[in-house]
C-alpha cells in the first residue's frame, strides 16, 4: 500500500488473537498475502489498526494491543450504530482525568466505557465510577475487568433514557467511603459523537448533582459550543442553553489518529462547570424562556415582533427591545 499505515485504520482478515498471546509494541501486525484473483474466502473478521510512531501505539495498560485483545475476547468489532470509537492513547485519558481534577473519593459518571481504558485511569485516581454502557457485551467486559476493585458499578442502559440522579444518589448512599456532604459528583466521558447534544441537554441542568461535566466531543461541536459569538450564523439555541446552565471551556484537541476505528474528524475536550440553580439567569420559567428562544430561532428571517407575537403583542416586544438598547426591527 502506498499510504502510511500510521494514518489508516481498517478491517483486515487475520486469525484471532490468542488470549495468552504476548505483544511486541515494535512489531507491526503481519498482513495475509494478497489474493489477486479474489477467490480466497474470508473466514474470520479480525480487527487491526495501522500503527506508526504516535503515542497511541506505545506499550501501556490500555493501548492498541490491549484494545484488540479485549474486543477479541468477546468476539466483538466496533459497532458504527453505537458510535464506538475506542481510545488507544492512555496519555489522553490521563489528561482527561486531569482536567476534571479527579481525587480520591470522587464519584464519576462515565458514559460508554467500552473496554475500560478511561475507567482504569479514573479508578487509579481513586474515584468511584458509575459506568453507563448500552452495549451489553462491553458492559460485561468492563464489569469483569474491574470486579475486584469495589469501585465500579456498571449499568447496561442507554444514557439518554437513564435516571442518572437516582443512580448517583443510590451510589452515594451505599458507599461508606464517600462524604456526601463535601463532595459532588463529576462526569468524565468519551461519548459517541452522535449523542453529544442529547447528553449535554440531559446533564447540564444537573448542577444540584454534578459540579463539572468533562466531555470528549467532535472538535467542530466543541468549538461551536464554546466559541460561538453573538450575531454570527453559528449561534444557536444550544449556545444559549449551554451558557444558561454552565461556564464552558475548550481544553485541548485530540487527533483522530488516537481512536480505533479512526473517525473522519478530530475531537476535543470541553469542560462545563455547572451553575447552581441560584446562579441561573432570572426568568419567570426556564421552560417558557427556552420556548421563546426556540421560537425566535425557528424563524430567524422574521423580526422578533412577528416571530414572538404568539407570546405577547408586537408593541410589548418593541418596548422590550428598546429597553435593552436594541432596535425594534
């Protein structure tokens, strides 16, 4: 192949990894001979990823080889329908946990633990982890891996349908080592990109439960959430939502080459410091406020006095705009 393997991830037909196999981090996976005629039948699907000099391929507890071995132990391949892209670089997990300042005794919600690479770093930092995993095979894998630590509870659920508050409260009450009066829970997660908006809408209003939400998101989404400014086409209702409930901050970029399979986009880590309910903007009702915001954005080409006239009269809208120094048009 003419392309550098360090920038490619692909599916290749190879014999499965033995559970007792040892790995040499400097040795490339051996590829099968090419079949020019294409007549040879492919019997078993084995996962392999192009490797180079990037940090992701160094020999660590959770790297390229460990991920493949874990997946093969369950006969699994990454499922695109679940947005499964596994982190291959333990250094990124360390930085992610560092951003959250995870300490001994913290309770951390992790979404989609996969093979447990981030879970491992969280537990080593002293955290009690509540992991929500939709894939039952990955839920079983990560549960088995950390069963002896006494610091992990795994829920085989869909995070967007999960009663997070109830599960966090239950974990706090059942764990004697946790001082519930002085500590708040945190969220630290490498989430599937396609559910990022749903997760943000679910978690950010939970300032009474979590102090901070640290998410690894698609970079474009991260930039749009944090850096979108007023009066630009990039400004959307989600920006108002994010700033209503939190103080967001872009932390660092994560190159796509750190994931398996490699996505088509880079990622980035964003920290959302959650506001207390007493710190929310003063509105009569948050539900009514966001209803007004959505109405305004749904008809962006109309003047507000027209798009919001189902809420109050045109005259009242004009007076409100003028009271904050804006033109009625």
